[in-house]
DNA sequence: AGCCAGGGTCTGC
DNA sequence: GCAGACCATGGC
């Protein structure tokens, strides 16, 4: 069976402060892979996308205009003025440097359920392995879109599984956490709609009722799944940032967009640490 | 071989 | 509230 192309390519002028590769490979999303030609392929919102950034052009291959406007525009946060946000970080020297080195990183607007489930899997784990587990989760329990591309399984699909049935994804002790999250979300015991409408503290409190969700996973879910830019997840890398760069406290200029600053600092510390080890 | 990874839970004080 | 053991897995 041959697939019918739904639409042509969409080309837009690359927005200011937009770096595709850094954004898709900075530890906030786990579903994108780089192709030999420099484009990226991935699945989000139940849609497969191949996308490539050239000097001045961003190409969404084989994408319908309706999908671009109703989904991808929001997913890549194209309407937000990142140049202004990054400029507001000039109050701090080290943060400014982090912004230069990671210039163009954006916070993706991922789906709440995928973000919650992905960051439950991220606990005490490393990024390459997180990607592998999520890939196997989608391949085993998602819906096939095209060759090698599967949707992220809905909570309803995972809620009826036993931990043993999840062994194929090799998530280890996280199996029962994934299932608990799927059960609470699909039953409405935890409501993603209510979380989206709640203030920050109430939203976090509701997320913390899920097993396997502590402070850090809740902050990640709110930042990446609900676009709460005031969230500030602290993992081991950000702990190093705080200890080594900001022992007296974080700079004032990040107030309101702490999550974006956090992403630049995360990238900065990880990149420099890797170079140090070579 | 042992340590680490976008942590959290559970128990005991 | 806080420390410490424990949790699966795989890369280095």
C-alpha cells in the first residue's frame, strides 16, 4: 500500500532566535532523530513530521497548512518573542554566555500526557536511554503512522497493562509508575484539563499525587507539557549550575521565564562538562 | 568494577 | 522535616 501525499512542503522564513537542532536535542523532547541530510524526523500530536532548518528557511516537509497552523506553529512556539526574552537575560553575565552558546533554544509545547509520562521515565536515567525506552513504548503500544513512526500511546491504552506487559520497553522500576499515571489520567482522578486551568501550586500539587512524580518531574511536566515558563526543574546538571555559578541565588532577571533560563543553563553546563571530559 | 544518569519511594528517626 | 537504602538498566 502506497501512501498518498497529503500536501506539499511548507517553507517559512526562520524566526529570530530559532535553532532547530538545539531545540530538538536539548533534553526536553525525546522523540526526534537527526537524518543524514541534517533534517529531523519525529512525531508529536499524533503527526509525523520531517523538518529542516537552512540558513534563512525552515521547511516542514509534506505538511498540510491546516496542521501547520493548528499544531506545529504552537508546538515550536513560533509566536513568542525569544529575542526579547534572551535580551532580558543580559543582567547576568553567565546566563548571557549560556544564551550565546545555546542561541535559539526554545521551549516546545509538548502534549501534557506525553510530557508527564516521558519525565516519569526520565527519573534516575540518562537521555539516550530515555529515548530508547520511549521509542519502544511507542512502537509497542502506539499507532503506526508511517515506516518506523508511531504515536505516543494514550493513557487509556496503558492503563490496563500489568508491569510485566511493560517489560518489553525495559523501563525497570518505572513500569508501575507509568501504569499508575495512565490509570489516574484515563480515569480522571488526575485531570490534565484541570491542571491546565489551575494556578501553578495547585497544578503541581495534583501532579504530585501520581506515583513516580516528585518535585522535579512535576516541574518538567508543567514546563514542557503545560508551557508554564515559571517552572524551574532542578536535576543534577542544574544542581551543578546552582552550586558552581549561583551559590548566592539565581539572577532576578529570569523572573517569570525561569524555565527558559533553566534550559539555556542546562545546555551550557552539559556542553561544557562533556568538553571537559575529552 | 564501579559510578552515573533531567529522581522518587519508603522507612526510621 | 531529613537521612539513607533501595530501585532496573545500560553507557562509560
